[in-house]
C-alpha cells in the first residue's frame, strides 16, 4: 500500500477514537524524550472519517507525545483509498507486532475487535494467524476472556502480578470484586497456582457462607495480616492462604492442628517423622526413620520405643 | 414431573421388533429417525452447548452389544455391597445436580436396549440352575429403574422372570412414582421396590423433575400394599445448615407410612463425586451449594466429606432409624471399616462381609433359597 505522506493539523486527529487502539494505556513518557532528541522518525498512520476528522490507526503514542510537546501540526501517512475497518485493524496489529510482541491484554483487545469481521467457523484460525498466536483454542478463549476484566485486573496482567489462569478465574466476577483480587495480588506476590487456589478459596467461602466476595477479601483478618509490620510479604501471603484455608475447611484444618499439637507432645527428634494418612481419610500412618550409623539408629530405636509407650500416640491413632 | 423427549433415534437393526413399534406408538408425538450408526446420535447430542441436557431429550432405542449383567463398580478400600447391575439402558431424563451419569458417559444419552431376549438369556446363564450363589441384581445404577415404565414393558418382563426363581432378587431403584405397572405383576417377593430418599429441601434444589418425598414414600406404601418388599437409599446424604432436623423428619415420615418389617435394607451414603463433576455442577446448577462442603480426595479418587463429618451425620441417622426400626439392615454404600466400626459398632467382616449381610436380608425378606453349588 502506497501511503500519502503529508502534514495535518494535530487538532484534526481525534485522539479519543480508540477503535484501532490495542494498548490499554498510552504511556508517552519515553517517546517524548525520543522525539525531543531526534524528532518524529516514523509518522503515524491515520484515516479520514466522514466528519473530516482523522482516526489513528498506528501511532497513538506518537500523536499523544507530539500533542504533549505542543506541536500544532504533525507529519502523517494516509492510505490512498479509505481502507476498511478490518484493514485498519490488521495494519494496527502488524505495525505493533513489527517492533514487539503484543501483550496479553492487547491480544485480547485485538480478538474482540477482530471477531465481528469473521464468520464463527473461521474466527479462530484467521485471528490466531493474524496475531501469531499458537493454534490452541483453549488458550485462545482464555486470552479472549481477559477483555472482560476490570481496568486494575488488566493492569495486574500487564504487570505480571495476576497470571493468565487467575485472570480467567476472575472474569465471571463483578469489577469491584476483580479489583479486590488485583489489589491483593499486587500487594502480596503469589505464584500462579497460589493465585488460583486463593481465588477458589474466596469464591467458595463466599458461597458457603452466603457473603460477598469483597466481604471475604476485606475481612478484618486479611486486612490485619496485610497491615502487619513484623512479617515480610512472603510471610503475609502464607498467612493469608492459611487463614482462607482454615475458613474454607474448618474441620479438616482443626484436625490437622490437633494432630500437630499431639505430634509436638510426642517430642520426636529430627530423625523420626510421623505422617498421618492424607486428609485423615485412610487409617495407615507412616513413620520415616533416618540415620547415618548404628549409633543413630539405636538412638532412634529408643525414641521410637518411647513414642510407642506415649499415651499421646494412642490418642492420635484412635 | 415433566418429560421432554424431543427426538427418538432408532437403531436400524431393531426396527422390526414389535417392542420397538410399541414404544414408538406410545411416543408417537415425538419425531423419530432411523439411524445406522450410534455416531449420528452422538454428534447430535454433542452439537449443542450443553450435551448433558441434550442427552436427556434424545431417546436412542438400540441393542446392547455388551453384557447385560455387570458387577457394581466398587473399589478395594471401601466396602462394596457386591450387587450386580442389570444393564437395561443408560442415563435419565430427571436432572439431579449430583448425578454421576453426567460424567460417566461421553456423551450421556438416554438409551434403551431392545434386545431383551439377550438380557433374559444372560440372566438364565446365572440363574437357570437351582444351585449356586445368591444374587442381588439391580437396574438402577446406569439409569433410574422406573423411568422407562410409561413407554416400555420392562417391568412386565423382568418382574415375573425373577418371581419364577429362588436365587436372586431384583431391586428396582427410583426417584419416580411410576409404579402402576407393578400392581398386578406376579412378583413372589423377588422384586424389591426401592426409593432414593432425601430431604424436601434437597429434592427441591438438587433433584429436578423427580417426584416429591411424599409421593415417593406414598408409592413405597402402595408397593408395600401390593406385597413388594421395600428398600430405601439415603444417598447422597448432603450436609447443609439444618440438614439434621430435616433428615430426622424424613425418617419419621417414612416410618409413619411404611412398616419396618417390610424393609429389606436401607443404605446410607454421603455425597461423593469424581472431581470433573464439580465443573459440571457449577455450570449446570449455578445455584447449587452442594459441592462447597468440606470435601477431601478419598482413596477411590472421589471427593468425599471429611471423615469426621460423615461419621457425625451417619451416627445420628443410624440412631434415628434404630429408634423406630431396630431390626432393619442398615448399611453404608462405599465406606471403610473405620466408619463402620465407629458408627455401627462392627465391621462387615465380623458378619461375613457386606455382600453376605445383604444376602441374608434378601433370603429373609424375599424367601430366597440358599443352596450350595
């Protein structure tokens, strides 16, 4: 496509028109410095609308930066014939992809914007090709759903404090509920699996107790843990997880606590480990004895004998 | 109870059977297609957004190419009742949130097997001799036993069949009240009519299109009048706020309507499910809370209530039943010795094992003859 290069008044460009915009936020800080230093190397692509104003196809940051620098006019590229919306979107995607991979939110926005242009049976293959996505329909659907996230949850995805999998779990929630999780995950770093686990705990507690999700996350206990100054971020994350697990599984966690309390009373040394059946469902306990030599083994034997005589063991096994 | 069969598919190999014609006559308002391949039915069911629901609306009349008698799929660790499944069909038009059949078949399709000569032949093979072990045989594992009654003659074929022998009982287990056909059948006490029982709250929220508790108990009372031995299955017992007084009231009401002496057995089983069922319940029953109990992975990989919670509920239910029916055989469906011992005070092994306990009850109530093979 041969573009016409010309200069237009910057006021004729509608910077609010985001129909071809893929990025969530336009950060002009770095580009302003670049334009100040070497000028506008690559003019943005714009198209004329029926109302004689221009929509930006490629170069939102460049236009915004020039505007911020107080330019009245800006050099631009204009396609010779007015392209279709689909062509403009393709152009915007290819332009972005030519200098960096699209982030998850941009991919999601692109899927949403492109979808109306393709029949359902072609949508997946055409769009994955355009976006350079792997041909995995499950992943495609997950990325697509991110569009429904609140602004702060989207930001969490961009900042990598909210994982794709966790983001997908949040999609069905109200925006304010998503914000609560986004805040929690931004404040305390959780691994991808822990994020999913926490979301599940909170959702299920809310259903079990017929309370709101916000109410669970903003509970005094969680706020208290976040506000503590005597523990670090990882410890806080661990405490919150433990608190939610206790609330989700009150009987199980109580039984676990009781077991560990009893275990302490057995006063086992570091070489003997008593492991209860998983979730106390079976009836088989495991004992692991580790030793280096005969002396250590004999020491373990005395400890083991003492444990067998201890009435606490009977209580544990009853 | 409403039944919405939207289409019938008939396997071309069974179109000539008079039974097929009879079913089609009873469902003549439903469009019917003859198919050469089950795949046509599968594709039709899988085409929609919700194959689990779609499978309830599509009736496939076909031939069972496999065995009609199967062993109940028990697991090693938990005590299994050891009964045999008589495979008359699959799936169900009722819609219980917790139903395992939603994940058991892929896709689940309402299938009814027309080659009943083969079914009777399979029964003959184990029952023709007067000598041999006792069998407890049920049709309510892969489907509800009585949903087929309005359209088929199944009970008219199998109830008299069982009446004519003395080594096996047939258990028809249902959440419907389709008992009309049973009234005049010669059953010779060899057919146990069983009902799955739950609280009105659970029936209302989790058992769509099933009969009410009162109707089920009423149907049981009617069957008792017709001389049938009865059984009840408190399965799945579900923990919820206020479940205890509700279950107590169910027990009270049940024994007000039926006599303990005519109950062959009562089974108890708390809600358990394979993990994939959770997502299905979330999608298909968004208002259901039953999956949010304190579930832990069991030794059979099913999710089960944390054991002390199960024991606690079992103890109460056993106590309430014992108060009014001390001699009725109570048993747990898939529980371990630990639960048995804690709740019942004995483990099945002490009484010869669960299958034997059930056999004895069947011998007593259904006048079976124990023979040595």
